[in-house]
C-alpha cells in the first residue's frame, strides 16, 4: 500500500488506495434516482449539489452548470431535462435544453413545488405545489410556461401523472395525516 507520506510514485494493484485517497472518497450520486435519456445516450442524476450526466458506456460524469437541482427527468423526446431548483426562497421547475446547453426557469409560482411528471407527448408537465396553503395539482405548458391550476381541495393533492393519451391527470388525494388515500382523475 502507498501512504499519504510517500513521495515517490509507486505501482499499485487495482483497488489499492493511498490514505489520502481513501479519506477523501465520496460518491457523486447522493440519493438521486438516475434517469435515462429516452434514446439511451445519457443518464442524468443529482449529487454534490449539482446536476450531472454520464454516458451509459462509462467514463467520468459531466457536471452541468446547474446548482441545487433535484429530481431530473428527461422529456419523452429527450430535448429537455426538467428539474427542480431554487429561485430565491422557493423551488421552481427549470428546463435544461440538451441541444443548446442552457437552463431556463419554467414556473414562477414562488412556492414549494415537489413531485412532477411529463405528459407522454412532452407538451406539458403536471406537478403539485403548495401555492395556496395545501398541495394542489397544476400543469405547465412546455416550453412557454403557461400554468393551469387543476385542483383546489384543502386536502393534499399530490403525485400527479398523465394518462397515456395525455388527456387526463391522475393524482392522489389524502388527508393531512397521510392515512386516507384516494386516486382521482381530472
């Protein structure tokens, strides 16, 4: 084994680390669910406070110039990578253009946004937000940012997802104890 105090380079067998290398080991992936690009060309994930992509063939992950991102999801056509990141005090949905390599904010609700999902056609994103005190379901048009509120019940309306034809949104309605759950469609 080589140690952190060794001054001459030494040949090492695979899996042998210096003490300094071993102490400084950390994972790039910090609990993020990796998301495949629809064409299989890349995998997106978050870690170390950044948004990353990596080739499925291996190699080093590439950090995108996006900080504080979570929940990356590719659009069905692979043109966009949506994610949640703070803009000031509140998380908003952002889009990363795969072709232009630029980020832009999609929503401007000024409130907590949590779960979201793409429509199968990639024209909309459904999400839930705490904009009016309890979580309601919204949709936002991609890429123009037009927002539509779909629910307004005081119970928690969360985890929206589109039907396969993109015409309806399913979501879970639950009480504030998170005990009684029902599935609704709008």
